[in-house]
C-alpha cells in the first residue's frame, strides 16, 4: 500500500496504533514523502516514507532500500557523535523514534520548520554574527564526523545506492557545458577522472548530501543558541570527506553571493580546517583538489536547474565553476588557493 498522502498515512498510523492529533504533508523534498505528526503534549515528530521512485519525479526509479541505510546510519552515528554534542555543540542528529523496515517508514524527532538555506535568506541586517556562528558549528561538527567515522561500517557496500546517485551531477556536467558554452571535453574528463572515483572512495563515512537545505534550524533559541539538526541521511555512504566539504562550500558561496554576504562560507571552511588540522596536520593537495572539483562541479551544473539569479548571473556562476575545474585539472594550486576555497588552503601541504 502506498503511503503518499495524509489519508493513507493516517490509516497506517491507526493500523499500527500510533497516536496522533494531526498530520501535515511537508513540501520541498524531491525523493521522499515527509509528514509532521502532532500529538500534544508530546513534541512533534517527523514521519519519512520512501517509495521505489522519487516523490517529485514519479517516473524516476529510486530503490526504497535507501531508507534502510538512513535509519541505520542515524542510529550508528548518533552514538558516535554524542560526545561532541555533550560539549555544548549546537549541531545534532535527529533521534530515531522508530523504523518500519517493511513499510519504509522512519519516525524521528522534529528539528524545526526552517532549513538553514531559508533561514539565511530570511535573515536581515545584523544577522552576520549568528550565521557565522552556525557556519563554525557546522564546520567543526562535519570534521568530527569525518574523523570519528573513518572505520565505521554503515552496511554492505558502503551504500552502493548513494554511491551511484552521487555521480549524477558529474555525468550531466556535459549538458551544462553545452547549454552555457563551456568546455565539453573538460566536462567529460572530469566525470571520467573524478566521477568514477565516487564508486570506490573509502576514506570514511560521508553525509552524502551536506548542504544548507538539509540543516534544520530550531524554531526556538536556547541558552547555547539555536540547535541545528542535520537531516536526510539516505545518501550517507563511505566515500571521500572532500565531497561533503565541496558541496556545502558551493551552496554557502551561493548564499553569500546572492543573499547578503553573511560569512557562512568562510566561517564553515575555517572551522573545518582547524578541526581537521588538530587531528591530521595540514590538509594535503590531493584532498584539496577533490574538494575543489566537487565544489566546481556543483557550481557548474546545479545553478542551471536551481535559480539563484538572472540569466547573466547564472552564466557567471557556471563559468566560475568551470574555471575552478580548469585550475584543478592543471593542478594550479596557487589559482585554487586564491579562489572560493582559499580558507582551506591555509598552510596546506
């Protein structure tokens, strides 16, 4: 039985004797069906359901087993990262309330009604300090994940579903090159050289879709600030930590460029670098090259689908991505160190 509407999920909840007062279908996601369950006086929870296709593109097959990896990863990593949270960090994972593996229904705590992307866009003047604090918290937390989960097993094959899906933008970079007059040969080369690595990267656990749209900002501020909850773990895989950093950096750069320059990118990168340097010493050039390529592929492809500015501005963003790819391809470390990810290159090997 599909669980894609409020009425269908209400029947599911009644059949499984799960109490609720109201149920609201949430919008904004592409892959899954998400609902907010209200049952006063208890806190709200989120119900997430996977069908064997993408929710926003029903003709696009998408293995529903992705939800198994998400539920498993959240349980495993919650324990691994709890020490970081107990020190007063503002970043957390959702609590898993329950998981029905047969129906592919995951119930978890509610991290808030606003994503960091939306929160940033809605913030007015005077919010720079808050945004920078969030960037620092996320950078340090992500570095902790990458360091502590290097040997963590998240399931058979390190989540082959996510490994295959993450290559999407690499494989389609050539489409963007054709549309916006960029180097098609370079686009092919990038996929052949770097896209293929996504199938075999095994440095450690990555979130797999780390960007401000998958960070929820708590509706209420606490003494330690606003809690940030990292959601959407279905793309969690064993891979290269550089891909998480590059993807978030691209989106943070876009937010800073188009919505007021509040300093999210610099604060995130600085905190990440400082935390990694504490453990590993300086970041090496090969890792920085991978982070640059991921950031560049993201900028070179996704703005042609997700609108950030007018046509002229979109062309400029995509050109920025391809220029980064050119520098990475010819190993122009000086050029890369002066670009978008310059904060990462401080004192690099």
